[in-house]
């Protein structure tokens, strides 16, 4: 989605442009020729990458060799710093301009990565306002382009329309449950999330639970885990895609840490954030961080505006209690709505135009 908007901004300015690389459907709509399916590169965690390392490294090397043989006007790495920064470093050393779109979370952990970025990146495009000064201080050319999600999500969500689309009563109390789109997220969060839903249903049997699924593979994994854990009695309304509709319909959202937390904030909804990974990965990662927040709404607010539960703390009981407090706290919901409205305005820019102009400057057009 991010790269697709950048490409849409470039196309009118470069009518004969050719896009080649690795991407998904939004990029292909803009004419991308994708060398490999984007899902091939989807890995989460530290130890989880080990079984896939040779495959992913092989893809990186083949892409590098082809680009060195036939240099592009620019290489644009969209997020995925573990793959893209190493590639960008080699390409920039060979004289190919490199643009990195979406800053690695050097402000959250791995601050030493800034030195690699200085070597690898000709120009950085950042999507959060506080990131711009970090790169200016490091001497890396940078442009704040706003967050594309702030353009996609309306400032005033249509709650009634979303509930009608999902067949929910206008006056129902709705909890949206989002265990993630990556298979590893679903593996670790499905059971605690659904157990939390069961506990909430015991407190209020009229509660409705909506669970958007990113695809058939994710849905099959989710329903399989629910059945294996003996949770088939929990009344869940599973919907295909429609994550934005499901968020808009909710009174509160139980959500995996990641970009979805920002989507929930832009829909002005209370949320409870959870994060769980393989235990070995967690033992390493918990010593790497120096920022107290992991959820994007808290990072942008620089305080805990919504609760976070990490690894062992993400128990069904803790999650259910936190969601229940949000459902019951009318004044707190109003404060969050105003806070998230202000956040939405701060992230709102013409990201396609801003990012395209930065790329054009890099390639001298």
C-alpha cells in the first residue's frame, strides 16, 4: 500500500517509467513487474528467520546482481530494513541512488543502525513527524511525507454504516479482535485473544466479537487453533478482509502490535495492544529496547494512552480486564477520541505527491 501510493505519485511525472522489483497487488496495479511473490519475504521474529535465511539471502543476491548489471534510475526500498538496507548499501556503493521508504525503528531499538543507514541511504522518506529530526541530526537527507493511512481512513468514521455492513445492531456492544495478519502473530495470539473474548462474554453475554481475517490461509490457521484449544463455543463473527469495516464497527479493539494499532487509532477507537513471539526471540529482544512503548499510538503520543501487554503479560485475564475497562469508561473513550483526532491531523499529508517529489529530486528530474 505504501509503495503503491508512491508509485501512483511518480507515474504522472514520469510517463515512461518502468517499475521492477518485489511487491504485492497494490504495486502491481501501478505497473510493477514483481520478481517473486511478496509473501516469500514475510518472516517475523529473530530465530524464526533462520530456517528461511538461505532462501531470502538468495533472493536478495539475485536482485542485487541484476540491478548491478542493469542499473535503475533509483532503488526504492519500502520498509523491510533487514532485507533492504543491506541491498541498498551495496547498490549505493556502486553509484545507484537509494531511497528508503519508512524508517527502521531506530528510535525504539537498535539505535546503532543509524551508521548503516548513513552508508546505505541516499534519501529517507519518513511517515512519522518526530523521525525527521533524527535523520537531520545524523546528516541523512530526509523528507516527512505523512502517513498514507491518514489519507485512506476518514477523519469521521461511519460507525453506523460499518455495523450495517456486518449485520450488527446499531446499539450492540462490539469488540473487534485482531490477532494479526502474519502467521506467527496468529500462532501466538489466537488462543489468548479468544480466551479473553470468552471471559468478556461471561461478563456480558450480549457482547459481539468480530474477527477480520487477512486471507484464507490466516483464517484456516485461526479456526484450527480455536478448535484445538477447545474454544469453539465462543461466538465469533469471522469476516474475510474488511478490517477497516470491523474496526469502525467496534466499541473497543483487541489488537496485535503493529501497523494495525495505528489504523485503530485513526478510527478513533479504544484498544488493548498485545505482542508475543517465540520465547527465544523474546529473551533477546527484551534487552534490545530503550523505549518504554511498543504500540504506535503510544509511541506517537510519547506516553501510555492505551494499555500494552507483552509476552508473558498478555494473559487472557489481563487482556479481558483491560478491554472491559475501556468498554465501561465513557469519559476515557471521549479523551482518546480527541487525542486520536489530533494524531490523525498531524499525520495527514499528500503522501503520494510528497514522496514522488523526493524521489524525482534524487534522480535529478
